[in-house]
C-alpha cells in the first residue's frame, strides 16, 4: 500500500530529496556555513549559508575556497581559518567591538 492510495489529508510537511551535499574542508578543518554539491565534469556548486551558491571547477575551488574560509573565520572573530598543523581549534581572541559614530554639529565623534 502506498501513500497515494490512502485517503489522508494533505500534509504541510514534505521531505524532498535525496540530496547529495558534502562538507567543505580546508587544511583538515571543516569550513562552517559552507557545503558543496559535486557535479559531473569536474564541477561543483559551493553554497554559503544555504543561500548563496556558485558553480566552480576544481581548480577554481582550490583558489577561492581557502579565501572564503579565511573570510568566514574573520567574520566569526578569529584571525584566520586554522592551518593543517593546528592540533586544537584556535582560541578565540578578543577583538574590539563595533562602535557607533555620532555626529554633532557636522563633526564626527566616536
């Protein structure tokens, strides 16, 4: 008996798939917020934060992905993505917090 033959109310929940996605790893460390979908012909789609994707060749990914990994690490408050010889996750060092700039009589003061 399959689901189509049952007289069930239409569900709001669905489970599309199957999807094949892969973690992205740079220097032995998984890059957060980044995954890839591999395609035939040496191409892949790299997806950032489940929202933004770009199709790259393997050679392009070798150049672009380490830069993106560093950018994500910096956005999270680290100095850079860990290197291959880092045994433990780097300790997050304090960074200055953003400061709002206010204007008084046409002059900026922070």
